[in-house]
C-alpha cells in the first residue's frame, strides 16, 4: 500500500509538472494570443461597438492582406534577413494588374498571373543581390523598394485606377454564407495559406533548411545546405506572396493606387516580431506572424473607435515596433 501511494503521488507530481511545463511553453510561444484577448477585453469595455460580429469580422478582413504578406516576411526573417520592399512590391504588382485589366483589356486571370510572376521576379532580384552579390539585405531591399515605388507611379501616373472586374471581386469582397453573416473569402484564404506554409516550415526539407540557415549560415553551409539557393527561394516566395496580398487588397478596395500597401514592409516586420518570430533568425513559427498581424489590426481598430488621432496612432506604431524588438533582444539574451 505504501509503495502504491508513493507511486500515485509520483505520477500526480509528474502530471502536474508536465501540465506546468506545457502551460509555460504555450505562454512563451503564444503570449501574443493572451495579449490579443486582454486587448479585446479592454476595448470591449471601452466601446460598445467593438465586440460586435461586424467589427470583429472587419478586423479579420483588414488584417487578411497584411497577414498574407507577413508569411513571406516571416520566412525571410527566419533566415536572419528582412525585406523592406514587400509593401512596394505589393503596390507595384497590383497596379500592373489593375492597369492590364482596366486599360489593357487583358483577361483578369492573366493579369493576376502576371502580377504574381512580377512579384516573384522582384523577390528573385532581391535574392540574387543578397545571396550571390553579397549586398546587405537592408541596402538591396531598400533600393528595390524605391524601384517598385517609381514603377508603380509610372504605371498609374500617380492616379488611382478604380472599378476592377467582377471576376476578381470574390478575393477581397466575397463571402461564404452571405454578405451579412457570412465568412469572408479573404479570411478563408489567409487561414488556408497559414496552414500550408506552417506545414512547409515545420515538415519539409525546405523549412528545416530555412531554420538551419537562420541559426547559423556557416554551420548550415558545412552541413551541406545550399545557403545561397535557399536564401534566394525565400525572397522569391516573399515576393510572390506579396503580389498575391496585393491582389487581395486590390479586390477589397476595388481600386489600385500608389498608397496600396503603404508601410506594409514595416507592418509585416512588426507583425512577425511581436508575434514571436525572432529577428536573430532561426526561431519562431509562421503562425505567430498571423497573430501579430491580428494584434496590430485590432490595436488600431480599437484606437480608431476611441477617436485617437491618426498621427498619435502613427507614433504608437513606432512605439510598438521598438517595444517588440526590445522584447526580442531580451528574449534572445535569456536564451543564451
């Protein structure tokens, strides 16, 4: 009986320890989820209009394009780099697609495919400059940001291109189950992409190599990983996903303009870092970028409902970025 009692107590202690460790791991990896819930409760008490189905759905719709582009940024950050051209890549490719559909009278699907190809080409150029020409990612992607900005203005003559064809309307304005209570198609696409790319990151050779490169370029090279190849691939992936995010945004706004995707390059970095993807590389999960994008959108949605001035919101965005990076630095020091 004594031995049975000791065994039972030991088993209970083990279960409690496992539960405690499991909760600790969850709070470490998904602290952003807790932050979203706390922020939601605060705004729910601050505004009677916040916790309504239409507003919650609107938050997910607004975050969809940003969260999609953040997938590409997350992969790039996992290698230890970042891409400052993603927002303007989105702008340029969506403007090209809009011009082709509106003035070139091109089949909308051909225009969409062309935009995706251009996005991949921009990403490939970044990857080549960084991986093969050894140009720092900051310089290469900042230069490409300026190139895309200029090309977008040339394509549109700096004027909006409104009224997109109905064929692409469903991307950003379609619903499953009706417009009043239905689920937005852009949100379904967003979730599907995160499921796919989370699997790619965790369960495929490419994903394992990306994490290895982020952990140490030199160690990955000596392990037989083609570092240049995979760095180029993640930039191509980032460019293609940015272009797809541009199509989602183009469809939702029903207009292409040089302001589409403005500051997305920074918003995606904020989303990744605040979600838990480390700027040091090799640490974090793709899905954390989704939670980061939702947090960012929810935060500014609540600020707008509380009538906080847009200029003040811009200041707060900078504070959030600095805070997220500071937390990332502290976290990395503790891990060492």
